[in-house]
C-alpha cells in the first residue's frame, strides 16, 4: 500500500473526507521532523507539490480539523509558536522550555497512578495520553532571574519546536 493510500485510509477511518490538502499536510507531518510549525508544514507542502494551490490558511484549517480527530497533536506554549506532530497512539509527553521553545519527549509511566487517583477521588475518567509541561530546560535555567516566577530574563535564539541547545529530537 502506498503512503498516500495509507494516509487516506487513516483520514477516512477518523471520519474525515480525504482531500489532497489533508493528504499533503499529513504527509508533511509524517515525513518531516517531529515538531513543525504551520509555516514549516506549509513550506513542506509547497516543496512536495509546487503546483498545489494550498494556502497557509488552508494548512491552519486542516491542522485544526485533524487535531479534532486526534490525527494531529498541537503543542502550545506561552511565548513560542505552536508546533504540530502527527498524532500518536501510544502515550507520550513533552517538556517545553518557556525560554528557548525547546522540547523534550519522554514517557511518564507514573501518570497511570495519577489517573487512578483522579478516578478514585472524583469519579472522573482522565485520558492523559499526551501531556505538555512548560518550564525551563537546564540550558536556560541559569539565565533566569532567581527573583522572577519562572519567566526567562533573557531572549533565546532557539527556534520553536527545537530541543534545548538547538538539536532536533
């Protein structure tokens, strides 16, 4: 089965109609780096099919539509541009640096205990399959004013969606 046919099947299985635009956005997410901004996805779509008339606004609408059905995950953090990744079935979590926008993906098995405690105390059934935790990475922590409430005191030149120190995941 070709990648395009596979992505079309995934989109249809999620209850969405397959369109060329959705296919191009999903392909950019699946074949690109793990965390991309809408602009980076738009550029990847343009490189993949320069004749496509996919506008940046279409990329944003497509991302929102695919996020609704959990095919796309958005990582939003204060002061950094939202980055997107293809939705993942397995649990995964991110630490997002508020200073440089770097992200670190990790698995937190201990959240199972948190889910159980929430369920037992409240009767609420939590679904913690994806969690984004804002804070400061070890590279940015020393540049923080100790008297502030976790806000960075200096600007960082790291791109959003990048690992602390400038590397990709």
